[in-house]
């Protein structure tokens, strides 16, 4: 049974003092550089999370995503620059109780039951979420009494997700939360992440799937080699990377096609012409009006992965 935001809030909202930081960013990295020996993992990175938003940190392997999360969790210190979470150092004890995380390297014992893991994690926090809420949000019904080691990969990921919620955090970091899941399981976890957002939690997730960032995020920050290379809403990110591909056989000249609104490129591919445009439907309508012989029309679904590759190309 899905949990409604209202029921949840009345039940388990933190009872601590006034939320004076309400309009302030929840967490920031300001001019953060992180070196591991001679390797530069983050290069003067700026990042700011506003209350209640889902931000996706998107980038290829080695971009610096996990490093950014480790710094925000206080698990690692910046070489230079400043890291603030709820207005203080991320290692501050009060700050830590308000943060939950699902890390890529999470290792928990295989030999105890899911329910025991939940109880253990809940015991670390002053105001933990009720187990029943955690089970509902992370969809663990029916596997609470199974040993962690006996679960499938996707179920393990959901348990790790559940552990991130145990302390009823206001801010949640999810480092590649759907890695190794099939598309159906990924969609399931996306829905669970949206529930968190509906409850007013701030979520930073990392992913190397543009599709995932697009499905979940209010804002996407694309990083590569430790630097921000693009930032905006999913629509803005897709626009900035050139739009959709229209492939067809047409008698129209490249020059004319290039002049149509929102067209970003025109190329030949054998006999076919490939037009990239932000508003593909409008462009196709124009092309059909002007060329009765137009044939073999295909419009590629938003070229998400291409867009991402274009953005992160060095
Ligand atoms: P991502 O999570 O985006 O894949 P990471 O933040 O894990 O990237 O890594 C960023 C860069 O920092 C990579 O070049 C990686 O090899 C390096 N790096 C990360 N952690 C360490 C470490 N503990 N020691 C040395 N190099 C590291
Ligand atoms: Mg990583």
C-alpha cells in the first residue's frame, strides 16, 4: 500500500527545533578540489542542493561522483575548498543524524536477516523511521525474514536503499542506486525515490545513465574529470546536447534543412539524410509539407545516451 505524504509526515516528521535553514541550501561544495596523490578527482567543483529537490550527478566512470558524495558525508576531506551540510561540517554529530546514504561499496553481513539489519541501523539514530514505513517505502514486504546473503542482486540493492532511510534523514545520498538492476527493478526503485521526494527529503543521486537522471531529477549536474560541464533541468540538458535525430530520404537541400527552426545539424548517411533538431515534430511537419517524395522516415527516441556522450566527450 503506498504511503501518502500526509500520513507519513504527521507520523514521523523530526520534532527538533525550528528549521531555520529552510531557504538555505541543504548542502554545498564550494570550489572543492580533491586529489588522491597525483590523481585529480575533483577540480574546483561547485555544487549546491536546495531543500526538497532531487539532483542527479551524472557522469562517466571516474568522473568524481563517488568522491563528491564521500566529501558530503565527511568520509573524506577536500584537498581545498569548503564542504557544508545543514550549515556545518559534515562530520558534525547533529548533521550526521540528518543524513542517510547508500554507497557503492556498502558491505553488510550476509549472515543476518533483513529485519535485523534494519533494527541495527535504526539503533544508530535518535529518531529512526518505524520499520513498517521503511518496509513499505523500500518494498521489502515478504523478504524481511530472509538472510541478506540469500537475496537477489536487486533485492540487496533495495535493502541497502532501506538502510539509507533508517534514520529518517532529511538528506539522502544514493550512489548509483540501480547498478546491476534490470529495467523493471530500476523503475521500481525510481518510484521509491520519488516517494522520498514527495515526503520533502532532499536527494542527491549519482548515475551514469542519462535516462535515469531524466526520469528522476529536478536538476541534473553533469560532471566529467572532476568538473561541472553542464547543469540544468533534464529538458535543458537534452536541449543543450542537440535534440532528436530524424532520418529519411528527402530531396530537400542541406541548406534548406539547416534553416528550419531548431535544427542543430544536417548530415548525409549513404542515401539517407540525418537531421538533428530540438523540436523534431515541427521540423518533420515542415519537411513533409515541402517534400512530397519524402520517404523512410524515422525519428530516434531522444538521443539520450548520444547527448550524454556528446556532453562528456573530451
Ligand atoms: P565515479 O564515482 O564518478 O566513477 P570516483 O569519484 O570514484 O568517480 O573517482 C574519481 C577519480 O578519483 C578516479 O580517477 C578514481 O580513480 C580516483 N579515485 C577515487 N578514489 C580513489 C582513492 N581512494 N585512491 C586513489 N584514487 C581514487
Ligand atoms: Mg562511483
